[in-house]
């Protein structure tokens, strides 16, 4: 199974593709989609570059599924909104190619790759290189994207097993009094 990881960013969007055979992980490709060709204030142009870049990556590597980082709330709300738009462009590109998309937080990815959620970028780079037996460390954005793919390779099977074993259902045991559940 091939997994595509996407680390969205308005200036630089990282991507990483791995192949999973049982418990073994194999590196396929990684890189970045840069939006420097569009003017700094040209948000629609940058989003178009991200959309087309993600579509090109999916067409080239034909992944079976994808994983994308969930946006965290920055101190600056404007930055969060811009990052959310870049993430939306990447998600739209993925679902337009009929890919199943899983979402993970940076904390979940860091725990899966490094072992703790407070890992620095350098630690993620080093562990990704080690887990995939790379000759050198990938760039920061590509390492995060590869980390998301690794996270999905480890956690995706567990989540699928859980979803097959149980279904969500409404509580039938609760009592209702004046609009409250007891």
C-alpha cells in the first residue's frame, strides 16, 4: 500500500510517499511544493499552485490513501486562517482524485515517529531518515509529510480495526427530564 503524507503550508507544502509491506516501510519519494512563483499577496494564485501540485504528486505516485496534518491554532489568527486555506486546497486536490484521507495532529505524528509529542523538527527529520533508511535527512516540510505517512501506516490499521469492531450508536439507557440527559 502506498501512503501519501501532506504537510500543508501557504509558502511551502511538504509531501512524502511511502510504501508499506506488512510492518516494513519503504521510501518512495518526498519533496515540497513551493508557491514563490505567485506574488506574496496573491492568495488565490498560491492556492492554485498547491492544488495543482498535490494533484500532480497523486498522478505521478498513485497512492492508495493520504494523510494530512490538522491545522493548529496559532497565536496569530490571520496565520491560522491562511494555513487553513492552504490545507483546504491540499484536501480538495486529494478528494478530487478519490483518495481516502486521514487526518492527524502534529502531536500525534511526533508521538508516532519520535515517541513524544514535544519533539523538535530536527528530531523528526532524524527519526524519519532512520525509519526509512535514508542516506540523509529530508528537508523539514518533507520530513513532516513523511512522518504523517508513517503515522498513518502505524495508526491507520488500528483505527480501521476499531471501526470494524464497533459502531457508534445512540445512548438508549439515558433518561430525559426537562431537556437534560441523566
